[in-house]
C-alpha cells in the first residue's frame, strides 16, 4: 500500500507502508496521511511506537488473521 507523504525537502510523494517507520526514524519525511484521512505531523502528533512506556509483551502489529 502506498501512503501519501511529505519528504523533508517538502516534496510530496508516496511511500510503501513497510518503509514508513524507517523513513520516520531517518527524519526523511515530515508528515504522512493516515488511511482515515488524518494528516500526521512527525514530531507533533502521536505516531505508533513512539509512546511513553515500553511494551514488554509480544509483538502484535501486522499479525492479524482474517477468516
């Protein structure tokens, strides 16, 4: 899935969903558009995985099975 993003040089483009976390960590993007239409500003808005406490349980993201 391609996600609309704004890169650090303010160019608009698209990134693969699996690349998004790495782009955020590298400060390569400044914002992206969620599937619900919400615009997320990196550094201002909450982004998954950037919470205040560390989750010690098993990884559950991306492991959903649909029957």
